[in-house]
């Protein structure tokens, strides 16, 4: 049992609604952390090893 679970249980004995809110908040944090980790691992997986347009080299025409 982690700190949030034990806190929620102890507070929940005195105020059940607050205990539920703590559990929901912890669950939301865990979900957000998992989502961020998944997104970051996905971004790292699709990063190109080299320039997206290697055939262009330094010959880009930037004239308007």
C-alpha cells in the first residue's frame, strides 16, 4: 500500500467523501503518468535517424 492509499484509507474513516477524492486523484495521476510515458516512448520510436529530407542537403532555396 503506497502513501496515498494509506492516507485515503485513514482519511476515509473520518470523511468517506474525502477518502474517495484522494483515491480518484491518485488514479488520475497514475493514468496521466502512464499516458505521458506512452506518448514519449512513441515519439522516441518515430524520431528519424537523419534529416527528413537528406537529399536536399544544404541546397535549400529560401528566396521569396
